[in-house]
């Protein structure tokens, strides 16, 4: 399974989505609070949540299945 992982760090929330690239199907989405003092904490929280949500599927996607990662932010725009 070839997965795409999208992460967006915003002013309030960090969002994550997990897509099955072969089927064009959204497998899971999740949010975590953006941690301005250390953005990695909010990103890690969103990643944990999106894979926890995806784990309910059969077969459960694994981080090792991720072939593409996209990271975006609106923090600079909002500043």
C-alpha cells in the first residue's frame, strides 16, 4: 500500500491526513493543538492521532507504508 501523509501546522491546530495513493481514498484524518514553543510536539501528536484512527481499518496502515509526505504551514502568513 502506497500512502501519502499530509501535515498542516496552523495557528491553532496541526492537521494530518493519510491517503491511499493507489485508490485515491482518504484513510484517516486527525488534529492536535499546535505547540508554538516546539512545533514538533504538535506534529507528533497529529501523527499519533492519524495513525490511531487509521488502525481501525483492515489492513491497518503502518508508518512504513508512507511513500510521500507533504508539510505545510500558515504560521508565517498569519504572522
